[in-house]
């Protein structure tokens, strides 16, 4: 189950951020996982408590949001939301597309406690730059 090693890498990154921010604990971790990432969300949820045990994230809620599969057509340059098993352009039907989204795992948000007596959250780009796979 490679989801456990992914969770271990996630916890390493979360602990690093926690140290950088002088936080004492993590209350919430929000991930965005695409269906083409090769990561099973349910297995990730099952592996998370094992990886987080005894860390600053032990009591954190893990939220996993599903990412849409989006492709860009090389013929008509249209971006389309598509099914994971049908990567055809929705506008012209061409098969020559490039995946824009749906193959990623991104740390979208990290909520911390104990940052100089306050709570803090990393959002969007600041959090996403920290942990990506694929």
C-alpha cells in the first residue's frame, strides 16, 4: 500500500511547516487528489492515522477533496472537464489532449494551532508549493 508512504511524506512536510511557523499542533489538513494520481482516497484515509500517530498531526482532521480531470485539446485549444477514462476534447472530440488537472495530489490547506498563541492557516499557493506528487 503506497498510500502509507505518501502519508509519511505528507506528515514530514506538515511537521516541517509546523516547525517553521512555531506551531504546537495541526488541527486540519486539506488535500486535493485527482483520479489520475494513482492514489486511492479511501486507502489514504486508512493509512493516515498510522502515519500521524505520535506527531503534531495526530489529532488533525484529514479532508480529501476530489480534483476534476481537465484536458486541453491540441487541435482547438479548448479546456474541458472529462471523465478519467475518456480524455477526449469535449468541444471537437479529438483524442490529442494534454491533462491540465486531475493527476495531482496537492496540500490545499493546513490549519495550525499555537503559532505565537494564535491559530494560522496556509492556503492555496503557499500550501500547494509544499507538497505535490506526480
